[in-house]
C-alpha cells in the first residue's frame, strides 16, 4: 500500500469518527428514514429456542443464553422446559459464557428442550465530544488484548495492523483506520455458511478478505488488538426489524433461526466500550439491493457506514463476548471458538449447528 493510499484511508476513517451520522445523505427510497440510531427507551423482548431431536443414544444440548448486562441490555428472566434427564443454566468459568445445558439418557424417546429468555435492549450511541473518567477492570482490558485460537496477533495479522495504522497517533485514530480499511477492502462472501468460522488469518490470506460477520468483525477485533487497542467480539442474534427500513440490518419475521449476528466493540479512553460493526456495512453493500454496491459513499451505504462507527440499533441481543468456550460436560476436543448457535452432541457425534433442519431447532422472537 502506498503512503498516499494510507493517508486517504486514515482521512476517511477520521471523518467517520468525527461524524456518527452524515446529514443530507438519504436512502434511495423516498420517505425512508436515514439510518441513525438515537438514544431511546428500553424495549422488551422474548426469545424462544426449541430443540426437538430424533432419539440417537445419550444426547447433550447446549443453548447460548443472553447474559450481557450493560447500559444497552439487561436480563429479565430465563425459563426452560422439556424432558431432559438433567437441565441447568451453567457458566463456562474461563470465559463467563452462560448457556442452558440439557442431558438426555438413551431411554428418552424424543429429546425436547425449550429455552425462553426475556430481556430488554435499547440503541447504543456514542457522543464523540463528551469524555469522562470511565474505568474498566484491568483484567478485562488485558483479556481484550490477547489472541485466541482463531485470532493470532502475530504474523500476517500484526503486519497488516501495522500497515493500516501507520501514521495514527491515538487509539481512536487506529480504530478509525482499521474500520475504514475493513469497509474499503473486505467484502461479504454470500457463499460462506452461517456467520463464518471467524479465522482471521484465513480471512487475510486464503479467503481473500471475504467472509461473514464472525470473519469480518473478528478481523476488525484482531487488527485492533494487534495495534494495542482492547477490542472484543459480541455474539448474539437479531430479534426485530430495523427501524430504518434496511432489511439486512434486522430480523424481518418472528422466525430468527438464522438471524445470528456478531458485533464488535473497542475500549477508548474517556469513552469506555464503543460499538462497532463494519461487517454490517459490508452486508448492506453486498445484499441490501440486487446490485452489489462497491462504493461506501453510495447514498444507501454512507449513513450506515457513518453510524455503525460508534452506534448500533437495539434490535439485537447479545449472548456473550467469549472466545474459546468450553462446553460443560462435553469432551475436551469439543471446545468452541465462540458460542452463538445451539450446540448438540449424540451417539453419532457433534450435531451441525448450521443445519437447523437436521439439528431440528427453531428460534422465534417477539416484542413484549
């Protein structure tokens, strides 16, 4: 990359950082509100996950549970029913990820479990002009600087991070440069199953900068960490349509079985944890219209590009921010790089979480 290109990317990134929204850039469809999440009241939702399996010997199920308590999300309650031999809400002690663990003896004729979670969410916004003395546990920030199984922070990741952030003096400038680089150089690969594997080294090399949210926001997080900025993925699921008319930025029916989405956040001094979602910018560019939009300055994309640098819409619920999750009761080799989908294990082996028909689970959401 030439010095001129680096300066151009950094200039675009700093502009995005200074302007959470771009006034005057309207959607192509007349009368559709501009994408610009604003502070709002709490909204209450119910998320229902039901698993119903054919008998196949001893069976275990793990269902991720919304368990993030912040100023943009809070839990009301969880309940579960079914015919499990044993079932309980459990926590992975190493990562804090919470889940429902259900175990079925071979004698159970048709394993069934249903988890109902009720919670509240609201839009998440940042005021770039206001700072405070907000603090975080040093251990949490240290964890947000470490690599993981799919986020190595050396080799090609470190090289690319140094290249992208050259000339950036502050953490905010580094984050802005990385965000702009993701939007300008990566793309949403529609052929990748689910949310993608999240292997950021592969995204930079064999995958050719293409992927889904776990790949693209995962790459953003990895590049930030390699640049010395605490960052983390947050794994969850969309639960409601976007209030701004973007079909790709919301759940457009009560059936949210395939609506999982990984977001990201970074820690900036004076601001605390700040929302980020360059993957959703790329999703709008690739899939919001029949034509692939390749210019982030396009009127349909520009408001989303500006807003998702620091803000996100509260039509999504977070499960956890955990990497390398251990499933209680599972063999050691069943550890997961992240927990965002239902997981299952029976006499035939691990169930495919990306095949809801074969796994036979359904997820529904409603506002209450």
